[in-house]
């Protein structure tokens, strides 16, 4: 739905979020290519966003999702926070457009139509299983009390 962008905290549980999408269009990737795709935190967040959408996602919705994930909500000065948010939004949009989408397109994981700004994610069962394990480990590490 336009304007209704799910956020990183809108996950309904790992079973639902990470359910593998069977598709003939999943590319054949080496383990090195999969780890390369997942090596960057921003790309991992992008994959989380792709899983929120059934078929395709608009680039602007992807950027909003990543910005929401990366935003520091601890700032109290609203004007400063708004300026930083706009700057982050521009940086994220440029990075996704010029860096991450071309890499993922080259790997065959996404199809990106620059004119319509639509991104289609084809799914990859092994990539998603590794991402799920990494996300769970990161969540558990975040919940452990500091010593």
C-alpha cells in the first residue's frame, strides 16, 4: 500500500518473516557470493525489507525502511534531528542507488528498473537461512546484559 511502509520493528516473528520463497528465478550463487551480499549491514537491512513485500518494493520505500532502521531515536533536539534525518535519507538513497542495488543486480538477487524505481527480489533460500541465523545471533547479543 502506498504510504504504508513497514518498519524494521513490524516483523511478526522469524518464522513468518524468513519463510523461504520457492522460485525458479533464484540465482545460483557460491557461498562466497552469498557472504559478500550479506557482508554489509545496510544490505542485510535491505534484505529484511525485501522480505516485508510480496513481490516488489519501490526504491523510496526501501530507503525509508533503511533510514528508519539506522536512525538514532535518542536525539532530543527536534530541529537538529530533522536535519540529520534528511541528510541520512539523502546519503542512504545515494548509497542504495549507486552501490548496493548495482551489486545485488549483478549477482542476480534483484531486478532493478531505474525508470520506475521498482526493485524485485527473487529470494534465495541459503542466503535467507544465513541471514536469519545472523539476525537471531545479533538479537541475542543485543539482549545480553553488559558486564
